[in-house]
């Protein structure tokens, strides 16, 4: 079985998620944006073997701790999609601009593409490319537990910002309606910020993508 624990990190309260296979104890962290001590303490408390870092996109609050953690523990960095290269290159400047601890740039071990899968222990998750908030944004779908880790694509009652460089509002709407909704109304999603919701609830009530 796939399990997860969401841990808000950084002053932006970004939802980093520790995901693990309970048969093997192997774990990955989705979006280790910062507060690495807090994340590693949880990994240790749960008795997990941390094997990889997975990224939805390369904004500072999601990716800021990635380079340091990968270097410190010798972990592979999986994702996002190549479109976020310029955001990765800009991490040192992003950290200064937003008053974050210094962040390192890095080279992902593996870029992700639409239709790819990622594996942790015995558990496989599907990757969908969902551009719009950033051009290289990906989401991780775990159909075996009806969960999706969607980063800053969709929130409970809102959607991701598109006023950054290479943001694109229509692309974001298309990502949500064409790549998230087909995962099913029952799917619970873990957004990059704030509480979980379901795709069905957002389809009914989200003012940005309701009735789509
Ligand atoms: Zn973002």
C-alpha cells in the first residue's frame, strides 16, 4: 500500500508530502521546498528509507531544499519537466527575492514527461504534464489510493497563479479539465498549499473551473 504524510514547509506553508510503500519502507519526498530538518525528522520517526526526491515544479517554496538534500544524502532528483529549467537555474535568485535560505540550483537526475511513471518500493504512480502555472509542471497520480499530488495546478476553491514568466491561464485550465478531471470525481488531491479536496467537489464548486 502507498501511504503519505503531508508536511507544510517554508514561510509559504507549502505542502511537502512524504510518500512511501509500506511493504518495503522506501520513501520519496514530493517538493522538499525547505525546512529539511523537519522533513528528515518525520522520515526518521516513521522509520522510512528515503530513496528519491520528486518535484512538481521548480518554484522556490517547492524546490528550494532539493539541491541541498540531494547532495547531502546522495538522492536522485526526479522531475519536473524540462520546461522548468529556467526556474531551476533561477533558484538562487528566487531564494534572495523571497527571503528564503540560500537555495542551490541542480540538475535533475531524470526529467519527467506526460505518461511517465515513477516508482517507490512496490508502488507506481502516473505522471501527467500539467503546464500553465509553470511550463514544466507535473502532477503525480496514485490511482491505487485515489490520490493526486498536484502542486500549484489546483487548490481547494482556487487555481494556480499564471502571472509569472511563461505562465499561461488557458493552458492551466486545459491541464485541469483534460488531465486532472479524467482521474475521476472521487480522487482526493493534495494541493501545494491549503487543505485537500476532491476533483468532484472542485468541478461543482470551484469558481475558476466549476462546470467544466
Ligand atoms: Zn508554484
